[in-house]
């Protein structure tokens, strides 16, 4: 019985010593991850493509506003309630279709730009041997800022 207890203590002692040595060895090693941060908002704000997309969106919204004003003018000239309802339905459907097409086009172009930005971030991070890239607004401390390097690729 004493031999079993002694053997158990020896095994536990060996385990504790091995674990302690492992902890000391791990604590003295350098971190394996190299982390970068990117200010996506800054990249988007300085992107020529985003600026052009916003201008195009504004122009199309002005065209839509012109269509709405034209519809109002035509409806206000009409006296027959049945024709007024018919014109309202016609223009409502036309404007809704135009708005859906505009939104779809805008979203597709925005996704393409977003994909281009993500690709640029990944390429730059890999070329600089980073293991992880985080958005700058979520990091309180640490990480190398590679926003300027990514911005040069995007412009």
C-alpha cells in the first residue's frame, strides 16, 4: 500500500515539475502573431471610387426627383378622379422600379469596392508578414497601423 502511495506522489511530482518547466519555457518565448490595424473609415473617405459613386448616386437621385415633379405636375392638371388614380399608380410603379434599380446598382458597386479594399488589406498584410489585421476603431492598444500602405494601393 505504501508503495502505491509513494508511486502516486512520484507521478504527481513529475507531472507538476514537467508542467512548471513547460510554463517557464512558454512564458519566455516571443509572441507568434504579428498584428496590424487598418482604419477602414479613412480608406473609404479618401477613396476616389467611393466619391465617384456618391456623386453618381446624387445625380440619379436628382433625376428621380425630376420624374417625381413631372408626375406631380401631370397629376395636378388632371380633373378626372379615375385618371388621377391611374396616373398615380403609373408613376408610383415607375418610380419604385427606378428606385429598386438604383439601389441594386449602388449596392453592387459598393460591394465591388468593398471587395477591392479587403483584397488590398489582405495583400498588404501578407506581404508584410502579418498574421492578423483588425479594424483600428476596435483596438484599444497595440498593432501596427498599415492604413497608409493600404491607402496607396486603393487610390
